[in-house]
C-alpha cells in the first residue's frame, strides 16, 4: 500500500469524498478555533474555580471522564502528548490537591492517577458550563437536528479516531 492510500487520499469515491470534506473543513476549523482559542474555555475554567494551566486541566478532564484511574501512559495516549509532559501536569495537579496516585493492584511498581473529590468537582463544573453554553447555542434547533448533531459528531469522532489509529499502526509497521 502506498502512502497516499494509507493516508486515505485515494480509493473508492475518494475524489468526491475529498470535495465534500474540503467544503466542511473551514467550518471545522472555525469551530475548533472558537472552542479552543476563544473565551469559552477560559470562562469554563473560571466556572470550575481552579487556576491551573490548560494542559493540566486537560489531563484532569481526561481522568475524570475516563471513569477509572489511569496510568501516565494511558493519560498521554488520551491527550495525545508524550509521557514526560503528562508527568509534569500530574505533578502540578497533585500539588493543587486535584489528583492523587494510587497503587496499581496488578503491578506494584506502577501508580495509577485518579481525581480527588475536589478535582472531580472542578471537572464536573467545567463540563456543566460547556454543556450549558452549547445547549444555549443550539436551543433554537429542532429536537431532531440536535439528535442528528449528536449522532453525527459521535460517528465522526469514532471514525476519525479509528482512522488515525490505522495510520499510526501503518507507520509503525512500515
């Protein structure tokens, strides 16, 4: 398989698919910028009542939504950064009392990281602020449009994640 096939740049229906995706890309970029660089994230962090760096807060959110304690490597995979970066963020969160280390019952040499009650509360306040804001942004949409948005965004996120995993695997193997 050549690089363009592996990257999804050709194949059945590729030209038409690319045109449709290309038409959507500016809107995805606009949405991503509005969310990540705009005032919204700062507002939600303020509502959470915690002042830590955004990367550390991303680690806290990943832990909270994982629903179980995670190893540093698992956190790094979730937030797509290198392990030393996650280690620094976890240390910052530990100093603030937002996460704690617990022993891994399967491997005594490894620690698992989990949010404290304070950390879980901060992550929950952050998420509720974002959910409230987004709910307000689409409040005038029909129920069906909101359901369709949820269904399609879930599908897009799952498919993009799987496609990236395939790309990573092919790069490791090739």
